[in-house]
C-alpha cells in the first residue's frame, strides 16, 4: 500500500508540517483554558458569493459557463466581496450579474481565459517531455492577482524559456520557485488500527468514529452511505480499493470505493460491523475546544473565506482559502489532481482524511465542506489542501446522513 510524502513546495502538498506560523491558527497554539469557538464564516459576504454563483449557467456535466467579462471573485482582507470585471470588456453586454453589496474591480484576464490556460497545464503529459512535466508540480489560479502561479523546481531562465516554448507562453502566468522534490513512502496492504476514544465525557459509545477522529495513521472525514450501506469517508492515499480495515485483528469494514486522481483523493469504507458506525459529532482531542455537530448539508466557498479542519496531528485549525483551482501532482505515479482547494491552515502528518467544515455563528451550524488531502507552504507559511465534499459525493457515489 502506498503512502505519499510530497515535500516542500510553495505551495506544495506533503504530509508533515510545523505549527510555527502566525498566518494560520490552531487549538495547539492557544491557551487551552480558553473557550475558543470555531472560526466563523463571513456570513454577509457569503450571501453575496452564493448569489453570484447561482447566477452562472451550469452545463449538464455540472461545470459552469462564465460570462466573457467576468474575471473572478474574492473576499478581501477588509471583508469586502470583490467581483472582477475585465477592463477592456467592462461595457460589454453580458449575463454577468453584480450582486448588491459587491465591489467591482477591473482586471486584465477573464476567468474563462485563466481556466483555459490551466487546462493546458493540467493536460500536459509526461510523454511529451518528462523533464518539463516534473519541473512544474504545482500551479493554481490566484484570483486576487488575476493570474496563474506556476511553481518550477528548476527556476532558471532556461527552464522558464522551455516551459514557455513547450507548455504555455501565456502572459497570465507568474513563475515562482518550487523548493524541493517530492518523495514517496509505501504502506503494507493489511491495515490494523487502534481505536482511540474521544476526550469527552459525553461520548456516545455506540458511534465511536466521530468526525475528525484518529483512524490509524490518518483521520476520519465524515460518515456517509453508499448504495444504502453505512460507512466512513477518508483520504485515498493511505488505502486501496478492496482493502480490509481491522481493529485489534477484527475486520470492521472494507474499502469499496476509491478515487485517487482528478479532483478527488478520497475513499469510502463500508462498515461490516456497525458497532463502529460514524457520528456527526466532532471528535474532541485532549485540550481541544472543538465541539458540536456537523451538518449533513454540503457547502462550497471561494477565495478569502474561512474554513476549519480537524485531524489527529494538529487537531482543529482554520484559515483562509487562497485558491479554488489548484493543480498538484504525484510525480511518482504521474497523477494530477485538479481542481483542489488551497487553504492557509496548519496541518501535518496524520491529518489526512480529516473533515473540513465551515461554521455559521448566527445559526450555530457547521457545514460539511470536504476532506483534508495534504499540506504544504504558501508564501513561506504552512498551508493545506482539501478535496471538496461535492466532488467526493459525485465521484464516490456517497451521500451524507
């Protein structure tokens, strides 16, 4: 069985990081006597974001059709919701609807132009030139900059020239340095885990696997059903399809759906022993302030919004989304992940598979957002990546309950 360690990019995905960071926050960095609640979503801006998103036409496949003068959107540091309009098309009559409360800023590139460039990068195959393919393991749309950031391992003028000649010479691309080469570790095919009860006096013993709970070397995402059968959702990169999961030598479930490519790094474990049925209660780690129930309703968020994550290593952390259109590669298997979401939250080895959720304070509701995939760095600070719950639902054929 494979476990991947993908180390040190900017941003990059890998499975070990530190807590030394002021950009992101976690329970571990706080006075544990404080009653700190989940980091809340920006509700006023969220209403504007959802209004904008529902105005876009969707195709039968679920992808959106963006107006040609639309450049993107983001929540800025002052809490203002920004809608980008292409400057040389600002007078163009189109289907773009600017919601009340949004602030218009002008940009150079349409969002569709940026997506088209990303498609070129994502579809560049190692067969064309393996050296060039391996040299850009990370790329993403930065909506605040209205550009595409491409990470190069070899950041020389020669490498940049080769990229422009053989991959894309779009002037929408910004090149930055990628700091190290990914590595990989392998796991054994048989997985026996230790069940670790939550640090809570009110734990329902009949449902021991809570959202974000430890699960061997990784963490639980959330409970779900597939074909009417109960199970658990976590990351795919530690497990394989058909693999049995045991506790103290007793098989409790089997991986029956597994996707490790495209927009998803996730699997579904069908439980044969419902003593270990999952729960929508957040797992409570020693000293952690995390508590509450996770709603089965799934939400998606854009750049600048805040989400929370719970996993066994860094416990509960939270941070700002910096990209919703990120490409990261597993160069060992030539697997490309796109699109995944990049977030400025702290994370580490063992957090993989943990639940990502949002918190709406006005209703005290925690919505399902996704499953933590990996960690890396963004502008020199720790960051993480997650697979969106809606993509998991579609690709694995699962539903929340």
